[in-house]
């Protein structure tokens, strides 16, 4: 199982270009329209060149995030969980 670590939390309008394609792709999969001021967490999947994007307003609990990552074959690390907890 891969470990997911937080790279940053950004508003969509401030999202670094290197992460924008991941956010756009994830939004397309979920058929989601991204708001410019929406908070997005970008997680690095350690050992890969991949990122996992979380549209934070879409989650009601950390368990929902953990379940989503588990389905993707990843586990979120504790420091990242603590930070995300403050944004939900």
C-alpha cells in the first residue's frame, strides 16, 4: 500500500500549474464543476509520480477521505490527517 502525504492546500485559483491537471482530471471523473475559491488538498502518493486531489468541501469526515484513498491503494499519513482535520 502506498502512503499519501500532503503537498499543500490551495484555493483552485491559486493552485500551482503542476497540480492543475490532476485537479481538472479528478473533477472530470466526478463530473464536478470547480469553484475558483474552493479549497483543494493535493496529496503526493509516495513512490510514484502521481498526486491525489481532494475537493475538501465534498467530505464530511476524515473517514470518507481514508476510504477513498484505500480504494486507490493508498493510506494517508498521520501529520496529513491532523492538518486535513482542521479544514473539514
